[in-house]
C-alpha cells in the first residue's frame, strides 16, 4: 500500500507554480525535492530503485492530478481532439552553453591516413562504402508522416562502446591487444557497424564513410531545439570506443588515449558539419524498443560518458526525447544500469511530458497514448520509405 503524503490540491498547485518559475532545471528539481522533504534521492534499494525515488514519482502523479483538477473544466473537452495541432512546451529542458568549435581543417591526406589541424589522425585502411546517407527529420512538435524534411549532412553523433572482448591493458599484452583490435575492425567493417572505431591505444579508424549510413543506432529517437530524428543510422554518425561496460558500477572503461582521441574526432566532425553540442549523445539516450515502447534497448554509455573531457556540455541533462515526444516508458533493468546523471534526463522528460499534457488539458495517460500512436505512424511511414533496407540494424 502506498503511504505517500496527502498533499492538498492548492498546496501542490502552489509548489508547482513556484517550481515553474525557477529557470535552472536542476535547481528546480532540488527545490521540488526540498519542498517535498526528499533529501535521499539517490539511496539505492537492493532492487536498484530508490524507494524515495518511487515515492517521488507518486507525488509527481499527485501534482499532475492537482493541476488538472484546477484547470477550468471547459478547457478539457475542447482540447481533447487537438493532439494533431500540438506544439511542445519547451520549458524544462536546460540550455547547454554552446561553446564555439574552432575550425579544424585537413592537413594531409594519403591512401592510408589523414592528418587534421587539431592533431587528429584518422586511419583509413579499413574504410568502406555503404548506402549513401539520406534521411527525413521532422519539425519539432509537428512529427507526422509526410511532415519530414530531407537531409543529407550528418546532423549529430551517437557514442557507443563495442562491448567486445578485452585483454588487460598493459605492456605484457601488447600483441594480444593488437590481435583483438584487428579482429574487431574486421567485424565492424563486415557489418558496417560504425563510422568510426577508436581502439584501446586511442587510434581513430574510419570504417564506414561519413557520406554513408552505418548500422549503429537501430531503432532510436532524438530531438534538438528544432528537429526530431527517428532511426538515427541515416542521420547521425556512429563513433564506438573499443570498451566494455564494467559489471561493478555500470560504467564503461575508456583509456585516457581513447578519451583524448574522442575529443579531437568530435571537434573535427562538429567543425566540418556544424553539429550542435545538443546532438552529441550516447546510444543509451536514444535507443528504443518499438515492440514494447520502452527506452534504453541498448544501454551503452548509460552512465559515465566523459562529456566534459570530450569538450561537450553534460547532455545527460537533456530530457530523453523518446519519452516526452513519443510517450515511451522505461523499466527496472534500465534504471539498474544507469547512473544518477541519466535519471535526470528521465525525470526532466517526464516533467516535460506532464507539462505538455497539462497545457493541452489532457490526462497524462491519454496524452501519452496519443504520442505513441504518432510514433507508430512515423515508424510505418519510414518503413515504407526505407523498405528495401529492412528494419534498422544496431551494433552495441
Ligand atoms: Zn551502441
């Protein structure tokens, strides 16, 4: 049985009203937690969930109900049918500081490698072609079959780990590390898995050409401030680190050389294609399962991606697009495998979804179900367009 607090409708509405006036989303969450007496947010229960966190979720449902009760009755009925005209209410998403990317230019190009002005060296011996890149992106808030706008230039980057076999990273295992790395490159090439692979020595290998699609992201969703992307194999570049998620803390171990190389590679690609920082995200943030409408089908970099070291703002703070734009949910295994940073994106996305439901005078469940129908319609539309290439594949 739930023994959650019984907040009066007026009290919760006042808390909600005050929270809406705090611009910084993290400060806002802190305010909500403080006001509601929740100081132990991150205390994990044996099943991986925080009891406080679950209580908080119940409270959140209470606020939503209170806000709906306070909404003028006439607003409800008139707006129920207007899902197709919706505009998103973008109030909870943090706006990361966009630091300008310095221009990076090609210093030397040979058959086997490239050198770039920021010190990046790209190995080309495994470079291969695939289907040429072309994709549809939807104007944010107007995601519908037929509303897509064509794109050809990479719009973003998805970061992966290979989850492949690892040898100890020390001098005694150099030959073994090399052999494993070469076998992995052949596998990635054969499967057109990623555009780039960064091996454990920090060497950057281009595998699938940037002008082509790669099978890295599978079923996936992301959005920036203007566009929504569905199935990112064709719109985003895939970069994978040869690394494995650690059993003990769910983090992915990257060597210092890999992190350094990733910073240079990200800088080069962002400079070349004017990729906004907001579109540089991890596979766990974008991966979805269309059959049960849950996020986090792939969980690589669900925790511990070194955004700051790679020269990016902390994009774990972005609300997860699949959740607030298409009504996806999540389950316990995902929460178990993610860190506190990822939860922030989850909570912000839930908050945003509730705000949008409230703004349109709809119960959250009904709003969510409308969003899910919209996703299914888009997926069908994309399958028609990309029918020849079948369902989108995803590496780890
Ligand atoms: Zn992945």
